[in-house]
């Protein structure tokens, strides 16, 4: 995470030189929003904490793969 997050953020913000501040704020909002939703789902699941966290991570991975796969095919 320590190597990938800064590089991913730099690549994400590269096309938005004129609006880098707004783009960075939106990226941070999306990251924190996704984290808050994941925490809420994890605490609401009637499973052990470890199993609930694993289920949320697996679902997030699946959603990322579907999203990335759709972006690559275009």
C-alpha cells in the first residue's frame, strides 16, 4: 500500500492539472466514503468480525475487477 497508493494518486490526478485541488478533494472524498460504507456493512453483517471483513474485502475486489474489466474493454 505504501508504494501503490501515492503512485495511483499521481496517475489519477495527472489529467487534471488545472483543477488538481478539486480532483484531489474528490478522490479523498471517494476513498473516505468507500471506507465508511465498508465499515458500516462490516459491522451490520451477522458474522464474526473476521469473516465479515473478509466478505467485504472479497466483494470490493469483485467490484473492482468488474469495473476495471469494463474499462479495459472500451
